[in-house]
C-alpha cells in the first residue's frame, strides 16, 4: 500500500517538474522570437484590413427618440462604428490578440461598454463573434510570421500567435487558408 502511494507521489512530482520545464521552455522561445528577430512583422504595417467592416447595417436603438429624418439612427451607427474602430485599432496596435487569455471582459474594458454591446459591435462590424474576430487576427499574424520568418517551427508560430492549442491553430489555419501551416510554409519557401 505504501509503495503505491510513494509511486503515485513520484509520478505527480515528475509530471509537475516536466510541466514547469515545458512552460519555461515556451517562455524562453517566446522571448527569443520577440527579441532576436528585428524583421518580425509589425502589425501596424502588415495588417492592411484585418476584417471587413460592414457599413450597410444600422443598429436599432430602441431607447432613442426617433426623429423624422432618421438622424438618431445614423448618429448611433456612426458612434458605434467609431467605437468599434477605436477598439479594433487598440487591439491591433498593442497586439492584445496575442494574449492567449484575451477575453470578452478585456474587450469590454477597452471600450467601456456592456457585455451585450460587444456581441452587437462584433457582429455588425466584423461579421463574427469575439472568438472569430480574435482568431482571425491571430491567423493573419501567424501567416505573416510564416512569410517573414521561415525558420520558426510551426508550433512556435502557433504559440507566438496567441493560440493555447496547436490543434486549434492547425484546424483554424486550414479552414482559413485551405491548407495546413506546413503546406503554407512549403508553398512560400519550399521548406516544411
């Protein structure tokens, strides 16, 4: 009985040490990628238009007093669009999407808006939800990394692009680009 307990304790300690080593290794890799590569893509320059902005749809504002010429609706639409553009610009310029823990709460704090407004803004101006929006930015960033730094392993690209899971990265990358990240790299550089 004590042998089994001792064996379990040894296994748990081993797994804990192994996980810590993996986390430290990933942190070192991230730091290396960020500090040692002067040609790392700058999203201010490389992301032309991360997501299409849909302008035709105007939100319904039920609390506003409708005016005869529809002025209130246009004002609210313009205000919402400017709010989304400001939040979008902040997320891209500060590369907040690279944070694997980016959440709706962080989005809310950026715009000082309520949680229901987040979904409305993203659906109206990015034509997606928060996960789709953030993952689209991450995939665009990953694509630029693969283009500009072919030496980086694909798993490092996934981590550096803000994905918690390589499996999710591969699946979403293939959905967006129609090929795996390795195939994409091969098509650009002839290297896998």
